[in-house]
C-alpha cells in the first residue's frame, strides 16, 4: 500500500483525513496520522482499517526522519514555521510534500534542491491561500485564452458563522484562530492599486474603509483591505493591472464596531498589562480611558468614542460584557490583545450545534475587442458540524486532492510552488465542485472601481 504521512491532526485535518480514507480502497492508500497528542491522532483515524495513529514529537529528529523515510508522500498540517525541517528531510529522503501554508523565504530557498531531486513541494493549497489562487487563475487564464486583457481584480474571503447559527449582534463567531482575528491588519499599512494609483491605509483607519457587496441568498457583506494586495501581482501575471485589491469579508457593521477596539488600543500586542491576572473586564476597559472623579466607565467610553446611547455599536459592546466588574481576566502577564481575545472567546465561541460558513468573492474586470466586461465569481460553503466545518473542508480537501494527484503522477512540475498551473487547479476545482464547493460565475457590465460602494 502507498503510505501517506499526515503530520498534525488539528481542526483542519478532519476533512482531509476522511477524504483520503474514503479513497483508500480504490487508491491503495494507508494513512499514518502523526501528532504530539496520540489521543487526538487516534480520534481522527476514527478506527479506520487503513489508518494508523502515532505519537510524534516533531523536534525528535530521529523519530521525525524515521516516519518521513517510510512515507510515499508527506502532508504537513503543522504550523507554518515547523515545515522547514520537514521539507529538508523530504529532500534527503526524496519525498514529495504538501502544505496549506504560505511559501516562506526559507521554503522558497529549497526550490533549487527540490527541482534537482525532481520533487514537488506544493504549498498554499488550502482555502486562502489555496482555493482563492485556483479559482482566480482559472478565470484569469480563460480571459487571456480568449484574448482579453485584465484591468481589475478584487478578491475577498471570510470565515464566518452560518446564517442559522448567527445569533449575536456582531454577526460573527470565531471559526478559526481567534488570535489572528484580533491581530488582523497590524504590522504596516494595507497596500493596493486603484485605477493605476498606489493606495495605502494605515492600521488605525483600516476598519473605516470598507467595500460592500451582495451574495445572492446570503445578503450583504463588507470587505476591508488585506495588508499586501500586491503580493501575487507578478505570480498571477497581473503586472499591468490598474486595480488590484484583496480583502477580508465580514457582515456589514462589524468593521465599524471593531474599530472601537483599535482606537482604544485593545488590539495592541506589544506590551504587558500589570496584574492582568487579577484584573476585571471592567478594569481592563477602564484602563484605556481617562480618569474622571464622577463619570462611570460607560460614560467615559461613550464620550471617548463619541457613541450615542441608542447606537447599535453601544449594544454590541454591552453584549460582550466588557463592563462586568465580576468577570476576571485570569491571564498572567497578558497583552491587551490577549485579554481582548479572552473576552471575545467567551462570547464568540462556536457552540456544539453551530455551523460555520466560508464566503469567497472575486471580481474580474477585463477588456476585449475594445469592450470592457466584468465577471463576478462567488462561493459559499457551510459546515456540516463542529468536526467537518466549512473551514476544515475548504482547507483540508484541496490539500488531500493535491497529495493524491501528486502521488498518481498527474501533477508533474517539480519545485516549491503554489497551485496556479492548469495541471493543478483544473482537476482539483472540478473535484471540489463535485463535493459542493462551487463557484457561481456571472458575466456583467463592467462597474470598475465604484466609489459609491466604499465607506470612508
């Protein structure tokens, strides 16, 4: 049997493992699922006869090399910074490798060695990055193949809560790493191109510059800019494009409310708050507000942020319990961002019966024979339950499909890469469609950059 080694049995591995188990008879596969927690790995095998769970400490060099040597292909679902040592072992033992993570500089440096050994190191093949690359390149290549010239590309993605589980004023719950949500947009200005001009949005203004869009059957959403929209300009072959913008999707109203935390300083992760362990939620909130001998914390916050008492933003803050004097932070040496994450996790945790939702939205503007046209491409995926979430499906399934395509020799191009070639994206998008992850494409009159659709 062909042995697929899966490193990491976390949340995103569930759909990946189930997919490969379902294929194990017809494709002659055996899965070795390795995790620091044997119990977690065993749970993910689900007692499947073609799966073995093993405990693995990735820092135990001998053990790591031993399991990689026995594999026919290696799938790493570990945090991105742990991929490099695995990738180096894969070069030593001549094993192909698949990850869902961004290509780091260290990974890119292995490109020559991978090519020399005729190895495929497929990265960025999860959801975002991953399905976004594949679905975008499919349409961009189709436009080019018929002689069109790209003039606009906007791409948005959001991990959200499904409508049937959407029961708080923020219309949001954590479906993925809460820390990433709290720190989103930090570390430099958002950068993009609009109508041929470079644009920058500093962090303190990011959540007041949003674009609105509609998804049929699911209502309105807003998007705020990702940090670097130009990262893939040359990779996609869009060096001459006039508008290039990538963003994150939320329900309308989320960004305005989130901006309050940014303005107060609650998302800051650069310093430790004194005695954070014994601090109440109310004290945490008050620590960002000026002293006043008589005004309450609530009044000070409203005055500071200029919030009217009847504003829904105020109700959103009240819903989070941030003025509660009896709730204790309970985190030692915590930064404001860590404390905010704790407060939000109390309220935004997915309940056992909740379902999550992924929404992706691309806009392609192009010119052909002197006529400007636009294609809007939209995808909505709703999770089955807390194990087979929409996030687990959209991250794990493309990774599993790529591993099998490589194993079967259908993906041939060696090197460190992301899924922008037809040999990669055509079969995977087709198979994702068969499993219900479908992009609905609609050609329409070219709108271009519409300032009426942007706030701020």
